[in-house]
C-alpha cells in the first residue's frame, strides 16, 4: 500500500485566507452594520412620528418636519460611511493578498527594485507581466478592481466627491444625493455594490492564484475549488 503524506499548498492557502477575510470579516462587519443602521433608523422614525403626532402649533409642525429632514440626512450619512469603510477595506484586502502572493516568488522570480507606472495598480500590472508573464488585465474583473481603487481614492482623498479624473474613467458608484442644501454627486458604495464586488474580487484572486500555481508547477492546477490541504504519495 503506498504511503501518503499530508501537506499544504501555500498558494491555495492564500486564497482560502482571502475568502475568509471577504466573507467572515468584511462581509460580517458590513451585514451587522447595515442591520444596526436599520434598527437605529426605525427608532428615529418612530420618534419623528411621535413628534408629529403631538404637535399642537404650526411651529411645532415645522420643527417636526425639520427634525425629520435632519434625521433623514443623518441616516444617509451613516449608511454612506458604512459603504465607504467596506469599500476601503475591500481594496486593502485585494491589494494586500496580491502583494503577498507575489512575495512567495521572491527567491525563484526575484523582483526588480521598481517597476514603471503612474499608480500602484499600474506598477503591479507591470510587475506581474515582467516577473511571471501574467497579464492581470486579461481577467474580466480587473476593470472592477480598477473601479474600486479609483472610488477608494475619491473617498480617501476627496471626501467621496468624484473629480474629473474619476469621471473620465467611469461613472460607476456616482450617485446624486439630495440634501437640504441641494443635490450633490458623491461616491456611494451600496449593499448590492459590496456583495457584487466581493464576489468578483474572489473570482479575480482565485484566478491569480491559479496563474501562479501554473508558474510554480509548470502545469495546469487541479480543476475545482482551490484547497490548501493536499495529499502526496511518497516514492
């Protein structure tokens, strides 16, 4: 009977950890935050309804409506903030994982001191093409990653207000929000945006891992789900 040994595929393990971070960390945080905001919003709506019900004068009615508008704006601000935090963390997760994946090849495929590019994304694309002959832009979700990075930049560096540079690239995630002071265009990362983007980024990182397994092993990775726990037959 052949002897078997159990070992780890560290590249597949990288994907499993990424998937966990997406689902169990970012996903859980986002879901809990959305549910919590709904509960807070429902409580505030009940307070406003009670204020309207007990209003006795025109001034009381005006105060109630003003308070209702204020709470509506506050609710939008809170929900947008949760979306922004999820967006920022999602971009961090993808970039960190891609960097960690390529670092596993520092001995077999040593990197150059630096790679050309105007942005971090461009530099990563050029590095993968040079070191591994992998074209990150070939995957359909690369454009989604680019959109997420640019949206994150507008949130971090311009308070979520899309600049001309962003609009020239995409209008994705731009929403016209109505405020008491008038309409304003802002980056909005909704609940559905998060879920859709998370799935696409899982698919993208899965593909990157498979491309790197091909580089490491010189052959196609096994079909099906990536699994880090592997069984080897000893000679």
